[in-house]
C-alpha cells in the first residue's frame, strides 16, 4: 500500500465510521500538567532502576498526534510484572491498587492537596508489549526523554484492545478512533501491519451495530 493509497483508504474509513467515531466522548482537558509530571516521574524511576519500559495508551497516542487526545491515566509497558520496582515505587509515594486481567494498577503520588490521584497502569507479559518496548524511542516531555512506543506498536496494541469483546463499547470506540488518527498522521506504517483493513472494517461494523 502506497502512502497515497493509505491516505485515500483512511478518508474512506473515516467517512464510513463517522457515526462510530462521533460517539467518542472527549474530555475538555488534554495532556494536563499533572499527567506530564506523573509520566516524567514514572519514567525517571524506571530509568533509575534499569527497568525497560515504553509509554503506551492515551498518553503515548497524544505524544504522536498533532491534535488533542484527552486521557486521565498513564499506561506503561514493562517486560514482566516481576521486574516492576515495587519497593522504589512505594518509596516514591506510589500506592498499589490491584492486578486485573490486563494490567498491574497503581496510583501516582498526589501532586497537591485536594487533587485526585492519577492511575498508573503497568502492562506486561504480551508479545505486543514486548515489541513496543524493543522499538520505543525517546520523546522529550518538558525536557525529559521518555521512552514512547512507536506508532505502529500503538496501533497493534489499540487494535487488540478494541477487539476485546469484554471491553466497554465506549473504550473500544476510543481505541478505533486512536488507530484511525495514528494512521492518518503516520500512513507509512499501514503497509507493515498485516490484515489491518479487514480488522478495522470488522471493528467499525461491530461498534456501529452496538451503537444502534
């Protein structure tokens, strides 16, 4: 698929999925100062303990887009849950929440009295997370280089999340919207992603039916 073909297909996909994507609810905030501070403090701790990682999820998507992409937590891929530096995390003020089917949940330190604690979710143990870590590149966030998953790895992770039938429809629509926006701004990666078109077309159909 050439870049021109990719851009044409993305336009067709966006037109076909307009109703699905318009159902995505956007918060008026973008990547807030609190989220940036928590992302940086998490990256600094992981760097200091020699823990390989990659920022993923909504924060990483926002760092690759030239348009706002609201999110309210920080998602980070690590190689294994056993390699999480739990004692340093607790010493730095992070509080453990719980492990669920997809991540190890923590709360970041409260940045100021009265502010809610922001969730930090660590994801490990999947080929997609490992690939994201291996191909991560540094992105400057307020002067600190944070390892961020490449667009193609974010797309793979987002597709997998969107295909989870137990995930809430609103979150699945957000995942599809992220994929479309990443592809629009990074069309060259489309050729490296097998079965991209049928997977996206199937998701758009499923979510359109779910919204009816």
